[in-house]
């Protein structure tokens, strides 16, 4: 049974149709890539899955539950996490505090216990701090753990965003262009982290990415969107051969009149 | 020789004070602070008391504006609610002060949360306008609701009594104010080391991703309004005990501006900054007065002019800080401290 299945998603902004009739299924434990030209509706699709947008039609089933109408934090509770295309970290906080926000749903200290601090709140803080430190080690960002996020270099910020999403202990991770704007070395690091996340932690990954080399290398299945419609789907090899995909990316082969 | 600041446990890493020296310095400071009433003249002690109250109020405003990012100009109104509810509870219901103060805080907190409801839809300048509107509504209610607030004439606050022990002098009031102020500082400091406080900061920095991370924006924004107003309400109640007579004019809108000035000059999003700001802004008019009186012999006409220049200097200071040190005195202090921390071998 698929971990996530989207069926016949339709999303309108006023008169603009961002998505029409998009359906796909994501299996437990796979790396699923959504690709397509600019404005194809990839980020809108991801926002429908994570709950920032609510589609007018269609259903998002997560672990056999209908989550189409649920707000984002309800989905986070059920095990979804995401990163954003334009880094959306808490810029005034340190790296470790950003990760600790990821532990928000796992923590239970309230206003009074937190304000008194010593006792249960401190024990809880230390416990979750240990969890965050594991992630910091996993993503190799020990040296910047106390830095204010807004002051970090772009590549680090992307990595911190992945770290923050992992701090949620997700079962399904949505990544919006994790490799955008990175140089080759940074991209290779990121690919390694994504693969490790997928294999060592068993987290299903849905990823939007423009770097076709990366997509074709690491994803198990690919869904191609163009003008809000799904034009192809399947393994990377199948998608590469698909005439619709070639047309969307490279244009028509026989342009008449030229 | 110390060559660095090394921690061996997460508990030590998350402690309020980084080093043992800092802890000892603070202990010494507190010892000196609590001996002040023995040798300080009444007038100076009165100013120190006002500083203590300002610290509580400034932390309250900083929780809301500096940490949660919700601009509020309703501060003076919240303070008035704290003062008048404590006054009402003390005079009409004859409750003792140790119940009046927390109850006044709670009443203000519930009102603050009510005013905070629009913050879910509006932010920034528009929220500032909404809270400013709340200020004038509160002012109007206080003037008109004579049976509770005494109207324009105001309320006369009874002397707080602990059994037969009357807190009637500045020295006794000093102890009351500073015990509360220290508790307020500690609570706030702890709050921002744990879940709730971090959620506030997350809302300030990135509301959308905070929501995706599982932070319930509605709950935490209202909670922030509640805690902030509780602090400000307690400060208001203490003002009432200090001033002994309160009227609607005790809490003009300029008080709200003063408090905004405190947290901007001290440092937005910093507890320490709230303290610096409160000390600075409360001392500013006193300093000006001192300068004018000492110069009045040689420049007699200066007295009138400098007194009128208080607002001007206040405004200029805010602008200077916004341009040269937008993170306030707390950030400056942090830099200076870091420079000297490992002196002379900083690497």
C-alpha cells in the first residue's frame, strides 16, 4: 500500500488553474522526484501535500487517512516534514534552537514548568538536545551549532533546513529544491545526506529538483508536471524516454515552418 | 591561564550564566542592591523603585514585541488596567496586596489576550494601530466607569500590609518591587530556554514555517499576549502602590512610547536588554535634571530649555540606536564582554 497517494488534485488561484487532475502514489521508503519546467506547479503540489494549500478537488491520502483538509501542523504530527524552496529558517535563532523547534511537538513542558525550568523542563530540554546533537553530527554541522542562522552561508542554511526537518522525526520528508543554487561539491554533500536519510533512517522522500543528473541518479520514481498537468510518471529511465517529457523540456522535434 | 570556554554537559551549556565568574559577580551585585535602602536617600530610592517597575514592564513588552514580533502600543493601557484592578481589589474588596498583585496581573492578561485576537489576522503597523485603538478605548472606559475606577478623580490606594507590617516607606517598597522584578527576570529567562519561549521566537522569525513545524500559531500568539500583559499588569499594580493615587492621567500614551524606547535602546528580543533600557530611560530625565541644575549658575536660561529637550533627546537617542546599534545596548555589552573574555589571547 502506498504511503502517500494523491488523486485527481485540482488547485485554482482565482481563475488561474495551478494543478489539474494530478494523481500519483509514493511508496514507503522510496525517493520520489517531482520535476517539470518553471511554473509547472511543482511547489503548489508540495504545498498541497504539506497543507499550506488546500486543493479544490481531489484527495491527499497519507497512510490511508484523508488529510486533504488538515492544517499543516496536524500533518506534521502524523509524520510529515518539509523544507522550503526559499530558505525559511528562523533567522534570528541559533542552529541548535532551530533544531529544538523541530522537537516542539515531541516536548511537553508548558508555561509554568518551562518558567521554573529546574526539574522536568530541564530534563526534557537535555533529552531533546541530545537528539538534536545526533542530527547535527549526522549532517556534519557541529562547527556552526551556536551560530545565528541568518549569518550563515547559503549552503549551510540549506543543510540546517534539512536538519530542522529531520529533528521532527518524520516518516515522509518533502524537499523543495534542496540543491538549488549550490556548487558541485555542496550538491554532492547534499545528495549524500539525502541518500543517508533515506537509507539509514528509512524516511520516504519526495523531492522537487531541477538538477536532472541528481534526479535521474538517486530517485526511484519520477513524476513530471507541465502547466499543472502530469505528463509522465515512472522510473527515471521510462521518463527519460517519454516523448511528452522531451517535448516539454526541449520543444517539438519537427517545428513546422522552420 | 584560561584559554577557552569549554562545557562538558548540556545542562552547563544551557545555563543562564556562562561562567562561574559571572555567577559570583551577580551574587555580589545582588548583595549590594539589597543593601541600597540602608544608605540611599529617599528621593534616589524612589527613582530606583521606578527602575524596578520599569524592568518588569519592559520585559513584558519585550516578550510580546521583541521575542514574538507583535508590535504593541497598548502598553500604557495594560498598565492602567493592572493598576486600577489592583486598586479596585484593594479598596473595594479589601483584598491584601499579595493577592491584589497577581490577580491584577491575571485580569490584565485576560484583557491582553482579548486585544491579541486581531493579531492572528493583522500584523506590523496595522497591529500597532489596533493596540493604539485599544489604548484609547481603555482610557475612555476608565474615565467613564466611575463606580470601579473612580473616574477622573481616580483611586487612592491603601498602604499594602503584611499582617501588621505596613509597606509604607520607599525602602520597604524597594524590597517588594525588587523581589518581584528578580522573579520576573528569572521566569522570563527560563521561558526562553524552553519550548514555549522558543515557539514565540519561531513565530517572530518565520510564522509559516513555525506552523509547518507544528507550532500552533493561534495558541502561542495569544499566550504571548497573555504573559506580556501579565508582566505589564503587575508593573501597573506596583506603580499604583508606589504612586498611592492613580488617575487616568497616570498612564498616558507617552508611557507606551517610553517603554517601546526602552526595549529598542536596550535590545529587542533580549531580557538583559530590557533591563538596560529600563534603567537608561528611567534615569534619562533625572540625568538631564542633574545637568541643568549643576549648570544653572553659569547658564540660568538653560534650565527651561533643557527640561523641554527631554523628548527631543529621547527621540534622537532612539534614532541613533536604530542606526548604529539596532540590536541595542545588550548586543554592545555582549561584544565588549566577548572581546575581554579571553584577553589578551583571544585566539
